[in-house]
C-alpha cells in the first residue's frame, strides 16, 4: 500500500470515529433526545424541543470539547517531537500556568472588560498564555543558534513553578468567592453556553493547525535529532520556532476556551502511536481527531456520571490520565 | 580528478569569544575520494564535518561544493548533495527501519508531497546496498548497533540517491565507534564497496587507525583544530605523524606483499600538552 493511501485510510477512520462521537454525544443527557427528530426539518423550530436541546443546549459544548481536545492533543504531538520527549505536554512550557495566572487576575481584580463579546477571563487567560510563551521563547532563543530545547524545557518548568507561586499569592489575597471561582476555572470545564467563544478561539487554532499541517514530515526529522534534521535539509531554526510558536498559540486559545484541561496532550498521542506507529503525518491528524473524540467522551462522563451534579472535565481527564501517565513512565523505564 | 567538496581556509568558533575549534583548515575532497580524518578527541573532526556538510557556517573562510559556495545553497539543495552519518542515532519515538531510510528523501520532497514509487524504490535500493533489506520492517530501536549504523548509512544513500547527475558526498562521523570487531569489519567493507561500486565520495572521521589505513586512500590528520598533515595514506601514516598527532609512540608496519598498513601503539609520550599523569606535577623535566 502506498504511503499516501495509508495516511488517507487511517485518518479517515479516525475522522469517522470523531464525527460519530460528536453527533452521538449531544443526544445523551438528563433528557434523552431523538437524533431523527432533532434533524427533522418538517417540525417547526419552536415546536422541536429535541432540536433545541441538540443545537442550543448541547452542541456548543460538544463542539468546544472537540476543538479543545483536538488542539491539546495536536499541540502535545508537536511539542513532544520538538523536545524529543514523549512525556512532554502542551503545558510543559508554561502556557497553562500563564493562562491560569491571567484568569486568576481577571477574577480577583474584577476585570469587566470585554472585547467583541469575549469576557475578561478568557481574554486574560489568553494574554497570560502569550506572555508565558514570549518569556520562554526569549530565554530559549538568547542562545546563539536556534532554540535550545534544553533551555526551553528548563525555562518552561521553572516558569510553571513561578507562575504557580504567583497564582497562590493572588489566591491568598482574594476573597472566598473569587478564589473558588478561579479554582473552578483551573479545573477545566466546557460549560460553553453559545457558539460565540468557539468562533472567537477558532482563528488562532486554524492558523496553528495550518502550521502543523506544513511541518508533519519535519517533525519526524526533528524527533530524530536537530543536527541530523539539519543535514537532511531542515531549516532547524525556522522549524523549531514555527513548532514552538504555533503549538503555544493553539494551546493558549484552547485553554482560554476550556481551561487548563490536563493529560489530553499526553494520553491521546500515546494511544494513537500505539495504534498507528510513529510517523507524524499520521500521528498528528489522528491525534487531533482522537483528542476531539476523547475529550467529548470525558465531558460526557463528567456531565452524566453523577448527574445532576457535574464533575469538572479536568478532574475526569486527570483521574484517567494520572494513572495512565505513571503506567507509561514505568513501561518506558 | 576535480575537487568536489572543498573547505578553503575555514575557521570556526561555536560562540563569540569562545576559542576557535577549527583554525585555518583547507581540505579538498576529489570526486570519488575516500578520505579519513584522524585526530585526538577535541581536535575538531566533528566540527570540520559539520562545516563540510553546511549545517554550520564557518566563522571565516568558505566551503565550496563543485564551484558553488555552500552557503549560497538552501539547506534543502545542500542536503541533496551532502549526506551525514552521525556518530549515534537515538530516537524519541519508535520508527521502523524503512521509515528512517525514507526520511533521507526529505530534501527531495515538497512540503505536502508524500514519498512516491521512485522514493520507495530508492530506499529499497539503499537497503539492498547496505545488506539490510531483511530489516526493513523491524523497529529501529530493536536492532543491534551494527544494524542501526547500516540503516543510518542507507538513509544517507537514499538522501543522495538519484542526484548522480550532481556530485554527492557522504560524511561519516566515527561510523564504527560503538561497534565490536565484527561489525567494524562489516561497516568498513560496506564503505569500501559503496565508494568503489556506487561511486559515493566519502570523508570518514575515526579513531580507528587500522580501519583508516585499510580503507582510506587519503588521510587528513587534525590536532587542536589545525591540519597537521594531509595526503595519500601511505605517505601520511608514519610513526612520526602518529607521535605528533596523539603523543604516542607507534610501530607502523607495512606488509610488503599486500601493502596493508597496521599501526601498533607502543607507549604514551608525556609532551606536556596533555593532562599530567597521576602523581606527576605536569612539568616534564
């Protein structure tokens, strides 16, 4: 089978799975609805309760889950290749800590600004993620030649710890209700009530995915080593910068939409590699699609398992992801 | 024979203010050459290979491929003509051998192009040339050191494949360093065969004087970033040069019948430039 054909078949299979999950998920909930009825155009909209629940109450949340899941999984793949470390996550380089600090500040300072209908918390978290990205980038590219992946890693881990300290400090100064609201945000949640936040995050994610699409073969070479990639014709400096910036931008946009939902960016790429091998031309799109389905399913569990109580989806992914991560670590060593 | 790859009085430092690791080196590789680069650790062999491959640009001087300055070529165009076999290849992910070899086709493909039948045929020919066709679908990390090295050499061949109209060079950095005697021999004969039968021009850095003596027709001796001597193997590999290169007394034996040269190190000479031996004050009387 030709390589092109193999890529097409595998990616189509993952796409079919993701689409099936995303059509099925909105039908599940406290009120079960009929898919046939929801899509029945002969019933007037105001009489079609199933359609209203499907399109207004549940679909935005499922789409948000799909978008965030796809983005975090794809960003995870890119950063793992860039850092040549399968244990890296989209949050390893400080993006989520910056975003959390931004959200925390927005909550405690009672920022009420809104740009184009986007409220202060997603705005501030996106700004925080950009700030963290800029700091790590500046530190790592102060090296003479390209980005030093070691400096990237150290700067990211240190920035994570430093921002966490700042978050705790701000939290300490905040009152109880504010602190609770911020903590709730940091648990991650896809409680999206309209299509608007999705549309707002979409441009950043689309731009990043366009960059991802261009670099899949380069990621194969980068993961073999920078020097080796350079000798095979990769413009290392350009490739590393593009990978880091696009992955960080996408992660920042996803976190502003769903909060820092952990473990998606590591579990999904690993499961996908177990299924399809290591070639990034397959791993990257398959991870994005599988990530979408995976987060939508986790969110489905989050809103149905203890219904009417809703578990934060970040808690669900962490409960699955934590043990999985440890298993991975033991398996590798 | 005309010069294919030519370093013209190149110097290099890794960072501003750092010492020069390569200093005023001129090296000429003729079309079809099989040259060895010898020298102690830290003598600048690996850096010289990086300058020759164009992955680093010299601080001063220039590198030419054919008649063109290497830095005028894009990384992609340079990679079509110059392939590198690194000392060791460690993967972060579990690729199969054929995937590693196909990665050599990178500079021949567009951003969204996928390897076609031609690329796959070239990769299979490269596997055949290195005697690794049977390893094609095995995971790289499960292979032995010698098998891995042959796969990486196959990737370099696939990278150069089909650019025979344009001159091509393979640069190998200590290709036998981590291999046992059997694999060393295997890689040595593979390199000779690739050079003679497939016409691949090669420069090989190595610590193995006997391998260099048996397969390289010419040698470049490097010490402290400079060229100590260069020329045909039989002229360059003398006891005197070995002493100047490594501070080691050596017997250099030439077999009258076969012409084989063997080097037997006898003892270390304390020249003062090396680390002092334990107990000594580093001050040769």
